[in-house]
C-alpha cells in the first residue's frame, strides 16, 4: 500500500476488521502454561501490512534502532552516510519514515517532496536539522532522544575534574614531546573539594551522585527548586555558587538567558585557582573572558566540550576561521578541549537507537506522540485483543475555533470510548477510540474528517 498516511483510501470495501499481527504481537503475552490471571494483550493497530511501511535510515543509525524497526516487519533500508540533496529528495518521495542523525538536512524543499512521510526519527539529541514547523503543519511528527546520553556526559565531567586537578593534560602533552616533568605544585585530590553544578537537570543531577561518590561536596544552582540528591545542596543564587565552588560545571540549555552566563563578572566572583567546565552549549561561556581569567591565573584550568561555532565535519577546522580566539585558547595551559564528545559513547548511541526506534513504532502503530518535538504529546491506553471491533481515530488539525464541535458531530454517531486532544501552537492532535465500528463506518468517519477544512492528517488505525 503506497499511502499509509491516508490508510482508508486503499481499504477494500468488504475488508474485515481483523487484527493484522506482527512478530511482536505476542511478545508480551506469557505462555498459557504460566497460569495465573491473563493480562490483556495489547492490540497492534495496523490497518496496513507491516512490510508496506518503508523506512529509510541514513547516517549509520545504531543497530539497536534498526533491529526494533526490522522486527516489526517494516521494509528498512539503512545507509551508512547522509545523501546529497537531490538523492535525498529522490528517496524521500517513497518512504513513510526517515531516520537521520545530525548531518541530513530535512528542510522545506526536501520535505515538500515527501508525500508519504508520516514521521521523522532524529537518532540524536538536536533537531535543528529539521524544519519542525513545516513538518508539523504537514502532519509529520518528529522524535529525538534528548536524554539518552546524560550518563556519558556526567562521566566525562568526572574525568575532567580529576584531569584538571592533576594537570594531566599538560603532563601527557609534555611526555608526548619527550619531557619528564614530575610536579605536585598546585595538583590536588578532588576529595573534600566543592563542585558547583549550574543546571540540575538530567546531566547535572547524575553528576551530583557521581561527584559525591568521589568524596566531593556538591552545591547546585537552578532556576527551579529541585530536590537535592544525596547530601548535595541547592544554593539560592548563581553568585553564591560561584563564590563557594572549587569546580564550576555548566549543564544548562541554550537560551537567551544562558547566553554568556559565565562572563568576566562571573569569573571574577569565582575562587582564585578554581576550575570551569562547560559541556552544555558553546554560547553559555564568554570564551575571550575565560582566556583572560586563565592568563591572569584566576582560573587554574578549564575544560570545554562545546563552542559557539562548531565545524560541521571532522578535520583540521579548529582554528581562528571558525571562532576568532581559537588559537589563543589552544595556547593556554591546563585546558582540555574536546570536540563535543560529551554524549558520544557506544552506550549512548545504543540507548538513542532504542528510544527513537520505540517512539517510531509507537507512532506508526498506535499514533502515540509522547516525546514528539513538534506535535502535542498524546497517549491513550492501548486497545487490547479483547476489543475486536474498535478503531483508533487520529485527527491532526489546525487549532482553530469550532473544529472539535465538527469532529464530535462526526464521531458522535458512534460509541466513543475514550478521546483526548491537545494543541501546540496552531496545531492540534486528537485521538479517539471508537467501539463497535464496521468497515463502512470507518470509511465514512475518515471521509468526513478529511472533508473538514481544518484537516492536516487523518489516520484510522484498527
Ligand atoms: N556535550 C554534549 O555532548 C552534550 C550532550 C547532551 C547534552 N548536552 C547539553 O547539556 C545541557 C544540559 O542537558 P540536560 O539533559 O541536563 O538538560 P535538562 O533540561 O535535563 O536540564 C537543564 C537544567 O537547567 C536548568 N536551567 C535552565 N535555565 C537555567 C538558568 N538560567 N540558570 C540555571 N539553571 C537553568 C533547568 O531548570 C534544568 O534543570 C544542555 O545544554 C544540553 O544541550 C551536551
């Protein structure tokens, strides 16, 4: 079936409302020999044959993600690299799902050719390579995996704290040049030192636990009041954190309020000989101010994983043509410079593959948008195999007055068991489970919803 987006267009008039199964249908059902109470088996909502769903995965998406999609029976084509725009356009015309990482640009020009596209999986953290607004307005959901690499970043920061405290980067560089330089001056244990975490979210809070296990005292500053883990302590202001911490580490999002949140004035408040770590976003630290603070000895060491401008590919690009101060930065002592690798581990890639793979399957099979970055987040309890003549109606529509009244007029002739709707900007997403429906009812519901002027996308799953 070519048009999974408009599934009823190809439904035979006399089709029976049977459940099309996939290898995972029985996965959660225990063998009958287990005895005990029988749990309802979630029903796979697929009015299409799974092998009709065409998926294109680019940029060497992790095997964990590929496995989840192929186990569903979908047709999966996986390529190791991204594609030039003309080839991407050629391929995207045909697929229902595309999985990308950061290099593939899904802009308006490309997406406008993607007539069958239902959903985009960004097997990475960022989504700025996708025109999210255009996708939403055309009923294409976008999913990513924002937190699967939190642990990897927290572990990197622990490594950096010790590396800076012991000047390991410099010693290693010296040894690589043949210089033996055994020193203990201004080299410290981290036990008993204070770590100041700015932004106590997924990464900051993981780090808090790890740092305490290393014998550090942890304080944190966040714009919201958050429960302290272990014996860590929230401080009321950024200033108080900067005055108290031996190591300051940033874990805030990139926002107008966080731009240059560490600049000359904040560096001046930090303890003499303290350390700064930034593995959040490059715009959060005013790097020329940091260079001055390190030159004066105020800051004894720094680790930067992120930069205001970053190269788009690997190669010899970390020079002044990207950011005017890069060569000065490289000339400093006790500074660790890494190429945005905080989240780059095999474990994180595998976790991303699983998280995005699962989100795609949930969306394709059941219309669930939990975790979507461009659609309202909607979920309903799964239908089970004990509910044979049910259907799930999904109606993505413009968020304009009067739509729900019209939709409910259409659904109102049927037994709507549960219904949920939410909006995000000018887009709204409605999901309704209707019971005792015949194929002819579904066709009628589908055609009526499609005829509304507010319609962006109608899906009927059963
Ligand atoms: N280096 C890497 O490879 C890498 C990998 C993953 C994430 N990151 C970045 O790390 C940062 C943190 O990620 P996360 O997953 O922990 O995010 P998160 O959303 O879980 O946590 C961010 C925290 O910062 C707080 N915050 C927001 N504005 C603040 C402000 N002005 N002052 C103080 N606190 C503020 C929020 O309340 C929240 O608790 C993000 O910028 C993310 O992009 C980098």
